[in-house]
C-alpha cells in the first residue's frame, strides 16, 4: 500500500494499518479470568448436594464478561446447564459449539421465535397455556417433543403462570403429547435482603408458596421434572432453596449478593477493568477540571488522563467517587467523567507515565475495587454495573 502525503510517497506495507493491527490493550479493556470463573463454580457447587445441578446464568453476554468464555469455564467448573435471556443469545452459544441444555429465561411469544428455539435445541420458559399450545403444535408438526420449562409466579409479578391458576392449568398441560416438561421454576425477588432468613420475609413466603404448589401438583413423584427457584442469593442462603437445580449468575462472576457471606467461600472476581494513561498534565492551584468545572485543584496537581469514559460504560454519576489502582496505591478520580476520558489525581506518584496501566475494577496487591463499591456510590446494583460495559471495551481472556 502506498500513501501520498504532501510531496512524499510513504510505503506502509511493513507497518500496522488495519483495525486488526490495533493492540487490544492500547486504550481500555476488560480482562476476563476464565480460571476464576471455573474455580467459583467449583466452590459454589461444593455447597450443593450431589444431585443438585448448577445452571450458569450467562445472559447479557455473560454479565458483560463474554458469554462464550464464561460458558466454557463454567462448564469446566461443573455447570450442567446454561441460562440466557434471549433467543439470539442462545443461538450464539450453539454457534460456538455449546452442547449443554440452554434455557431461555425471557419470554418467547411468537410461533416464529418458538420454532427457531426448537430448531436450535433451546428450551423456552413458558408462562401461559397459549404458548404451551404453540409449542405442542410445533412438536406435533415435527413429530417430536418440544422441551420446555414452566414458570410460576410466586411474587415477582413478572413472568410465570399465576400460582392460583397453575394447578388447574398444569393438568391440561400434562395432557399435551408433544411437549416435554423439563422443569418447573420460579424466581426470588428479594433474596439478597438482610432479613431473608426471617420466616416472615418475602423470600421465605415465596419459597413456601412454591413448595405448597409443588405439593398440590404432586410433582415430586416425577423426578424427570427439574424444580428450581434459587438465584445466587437464594443458593447462598441455605439448602432449602436448592431443589434440583440452582440458577447462578452474580456469585459465579465472583461477587456475593449477600451482606454476610461465608468467608471461606473466597469467590474470585473474574472481571478486571484496566485502562492506559493517555496523557499527563500538571495544573496550578485553583484550576477547574473537566465539564462544568466542578472540581477545582486545591494545590498544584498532576493529572493523568485515562482513556475511558461513560461511552465505555463507566457511569457518569461516579464522577469524583471512584479510584484507580497503580502498583498497590489508590489514586482519586477528579472532575466529571467525560464520554471517552476521565482524569485521575496522580500528584502522589513519580512513577506513573504515559502508557502505564491503571486498574479501575479488580485487584492489585492488597487493593481491590469491586462493582459492588461502584454500585454503592452510584445508587445502583452490581448487576447493572457489570452489564453496562460497552462493546468498545475489548474483552481479553487471561488465565
Ligand atoms: C430468572 C433468573 N434466574 C437466575 C438469575 C441469576 O441471578 P443472580 O445473578 O442473582 O445469581 C437471574 C438474573 O437476573 C434471573 O433472571
């Protein structure tokens, strides 16, 4: 390739030119630690009885980690099923060669989507007789049984059959010849709240409702139907929530949703958010920094400009509330976080240079910053922090 610049002809053949030539770690990136995921699944599985299965919840691109990598390591750790939210997420995993059973946790309501789900060997979640009938017809058309899970609402008021009507409807569903009921499940709304072990808590009442319902439909006698209720919090509360399978997301990624968790569990964060220092400047005392000029330096200050901003998924309302780690020391972020960059006060460091890497989430030495810390500061939940990271941040798998 030749490029004419001013009067010179430059030969670029030997030089990096294309998008693929860009170093993934040139700006900001997410490191995904496969072995941490695998080890978290093993540790969590050790809390389950032998015949209780572990469904790895890998929706939203594996909570922002990369669903393909997460699935691979979760399966290595012993996950026997995967949970996704959408048809597309399920198909993508199948295209990567994932063979394990996959449950779509969201609702498919058109015949078209249900046919696609069937043809890709994905199990839909069914919340009404109408969709059950569509599945039965699809099964009949292909001369096969359509595998699916039935969902019952016990307190989320989201998806699921109404629990009062389910007993009657289950009788009807059992008579459909071309569906195979692989599971019956419900979802906990408040298991991460501090009072979840209190018999009067929402969580205990949900469990009670679910158990009563199962008794009424006499499902225990049919061991082929998997019963499941617990998310991470439910799973960590106690065995009473485990039934035949648990559906685990957050804790598999290394974070406990409970305020009090068994210290011996030692979950390891699987996501590290790292960023390069792109520029350094020194400002005098009394100088405004970033949009709105809300931060004013109280002394001569050395600023590192980091190549990451809210367009990468760092919430803007964390401005001035987060820190970056470099060589086991913490440096405060100052001024408004901008679309593509943010500033960090590195006055205390002689070592940080342009091109150095700082850690925004994860650990270095004995310093750790977790999505739980960010969530607390930005009045949200760690799930949202993890799912907010955009595709502009390359996911780099490390072990
Ligand atoms: C139906 C269902 N089951 C399980 C999970 C996993 O939850 P957690 O990440 O708290 O483990 C989710 C996540 O939102 C969900 O929607």
